[in-house]
C-alpha cells in the first residue's frame, strides 16, 4: 500500500469514527435527573422493637470483638442487640442472635451479599416498618459501602497486628468485595490478613448503621445517596422504566458488567429506534 492509499484509509477511518461518535451522541436516550435528598421520619415496625440511640464507636468495638464468634452478619447484629438487651431488657434479651451466623462469607460461604450489610439491613427491617423509608436507608448504607475506602476502624486491641489497606470495591457482594481487597492488598482471600480486614469492615458497617438510626430517631435524617452516574445511565435503558427493561437493580453495574465495543458504538442508536414499551 502506497502512502496516498494509506492516507485515504486512515482519513476515512477517522471521518467514520467521528461520524459514529456524532451519531451515537445525537441518538443517546434521554437520561432523567438523579434523585434529590429527602428527609426521612421514623416509623417503628412494632412497639416492642423500638430502637434507642447507641454510640457508634462502642458499637464498632463490639462488632469487631464478636466477629470471631460467628463472622460478619452475626457480629453486626450482636453489636446492636446486645447493647439494647443490656439497657432495655426484653424483647432484645431473647432475640435469637445466633441465627445470624448463617450469613457468614456471603450467606453460608456462598459469596453473595456481604454479611455485615445483610445483618444491618435486617436490623433496619426490625426497627422501621415503612417500606419506602426502609428501602431508602438500605440504599444509603449499601451505596456508602460500595463507594467508601474501607476499612477505617482501628481497634484499641487488634486481634491481628496488621493494618489492612483501604479499598473501594464498588460492590455489596462478599466475593467481589473480598477479591477486590485481596488483589489491592496482595493477600490471599483465605488469609488471616483478609479476616482482619473483614473484622474491621464489619465494625465500620455497624458504626455507620447506628449513626444512621441515631439521626432517624432524632428526626434529622436526610437521604445521602444518589445513583452512581454509570449505573444511572445503564438503568435508563435496562431498568424497569427503560425500553430494554431486562434488569431490576440499584447496585453498581460496572462491578460485574462492562460494555462491549458494539454496545458502545451502536447501543444508543439501537435503543432510539426500538418500539416504545406498551
């Protein structure tokens, strides 16, 4: 191929690329604005199960020290229920905290939802009856977990003399979170170092939970999260209100999914010319 022919090929490619870029930009689906902060008011699920304010730092310490007895979900629930049982007696004193041991390592070792989040969500369900408020709190907690560099908690008496590095794992799933951290830290997922990381992570989640519930009890809770921009864009097409409508989720999409080249180039064009949903 001579220089003139090569120049034509390159120029055609550049022009074609620019044309596709302009076309896909013009045909992008309209992305609705993200939600705004809202004030939430406490609506107790049952008069017997009333949340009373706790100190986040104390709660975190209890969660950390109970991890070894039953792992993340158990420790998160134990950190709250044990304090309420001590200060308020029943029905907290009879709460079967031992059942929460099933949530270890993403539910029976299955690697799904992080046990610290699972246990904290169960406590939100125990104390909050209104579905919209309950779901808003869980979304805030999970979104914080996805987007925060963790762990932060530093115990006064570490079980292992090791300070875990922080990582932002973009996922509430146990296997994704632990693998992300292990890769960042250069540790095996079955190591004592990873276990120490999860002990401290559980403490962080427990502290965050009671901080949120304290604000709710004080009638001062404002929702914190808006959708991750990438997730918000994905759900515009793939969510229940989009034309594709093949996904129902709030979690970060990019922790598991990436766009193919074809999707990046032609996905918006395809979406624009799809028949509207009935």
